[in-house]
C-alpha cells in the first residue's frame, strides 16, 4: 500500500523567515491523509529541490523579498527545476501537478515570459476581493467560490502587463484579477494564472486561514506596522473580514483542496489506466 501513496513536495520559499504559511499548507495537505504523504524542501535557504521521479504533486510557497533577484544559485536551480517538470509532462503520460503561490507565482510568470513583475507603490496587505475572469469562472481551481471571492493578499510586487501573444502561444490563461479600484489609475494586477492543465498559480495566499492571520495581527510590532501602513479603520475592517465565514474560511477550505483533488484524481485515473 505504501508505494501507492501519492507524494507531495512542499517547496519552502520563505528563506528562513518565520511565517504561518507552511503550517497552513500542511494543515490542508493533512486533510488528504492517508492518501498522500509530504516532504518539505528548503529551496532558498539550503538550495534543496526534490527528485522529480519520486514526487507527484508540488506546492511552491510564497516568501519574502524581490522575485526579480536571486543569488544566482538557488534561483537558477529553481528555474531549471520548473523546466524539468515541464519536460516531464511533455514526455510522460503520468503528469506532475504544480501550485505556485505568491513569490513562486511571480517567479513562474517571469520564467514563462507571460507578464512583467514590478514593485507596487505601496504594500498590498489584508483581506482582498478577487475577481474571476471569463476563463476563471469555469476553471476547476475556483469551483465552489463566489465571484468575487476573498483571500489574504500580502505583497510588495505585482504581476502586470500580460503578454497576450505569449499567453496564446503557450495556452496559458489569466483566471483572476485584483479588485477594481476606480479612485486610482493603476493597472489591475493578475491574481491567478492557469499556466497549463497541470501548472497553476495564485498571487494571493489560498492557504491562509483566519487563525494564523489573527495570530500575526496580535503581535504588537506587527499590529503597529499594519495600523501605520493601512490606518486604524482598515485594521478594524480586516478583523471583521477575518471573522466572516463566507470570506477567508471559504477560500482556505476550497482552493488548495480543489487543486489537490484534481491532481489526485488525475494521477489515480492515469495510473489505473496504465496498469490495465
């Protein structure tokens, strides 16, 4: 039975910084036990990447810092790793499924040449409204989520200026955009992309749950930083949004589970077909 367990590689992109993200991801992955097992790889801190022949599903986390800059070592190996997964999927019937989150999403968009990544005028942080595109309405990743839906957003950089000819050439699709902001003239950032049938990514944090976010906001230094950055009113609104069952809870309980169910079902179906 053990050799039939689907193996998940969690690619840690946090660079050693304390975070709640990995705990949240592990919590979601554990909902699929005992069908799956997982292993964590410290990509940025220790330049560790998994052997793709030994893992079926990959979740690449968010992380701090500038997605445009690496150290020439871990980032080079990370991009080569993405290429190796792409090559595998082009050559094999059993596919590798990948979810890119936030920092990883920005890097993937850059690597595939789909859009521009720029520094925001100010930090986007808190509970944000996410709008599905026409393609996103039918994308199985978002099944069960309203339009718009709500998610935790935390970023200093953004993916903008999509290169639509490259999207068309690669068969990639923009599946969600950030909220409409009529009071400013900024371009709406891309919030999720379906790179291929097996690769998908989100700019926001689908793993985030209210418990982890409230815990972060209770930290005295973090609380003051958020209030100074967004103001006391937005801070209070953020707390109210976190307690709303139809907002962050819904995304946390839906999106990554959708990704995992899709991947697990595809893997089991293909393996069963090949074994007959």
